[in-house]
C-alpha cells in the first residue's frame, strides 16, 4: 500500500505555519550589532590598533643583530 503524504491537510498546515513564522518575524525587532556578535566601530578600531602594535617587534631598537655578537 502506498501512502500519499502530500495531501491537502499537510499543505494547509505548512501554509499556516509559514504565515505564523512570517508574522512573528515582522513583529520582532532587529538585533543590534553587539547583540548579533559583531564588533562595534570603537572596538574594531581598538582591534586594529592592537594588531598594528602586535606587528611591531617589541624592543627592536634595543636588540643587537646576530652578526655583532
């Protein structure tokens, strides 16, 4: 015996579910950048500043090159 799962009742339930989801999405508010996990501009600037500082050799002006030792 073959069952037909694509009947009118299933289609109607899926349509109602999709309409409820769309309605909920329209009522909900958008997330802020911080709530969504994206860095805000000041923290992005701070990260870039840290990356630039990290790229510099610490105490490079005080190190003696290997060929002078």
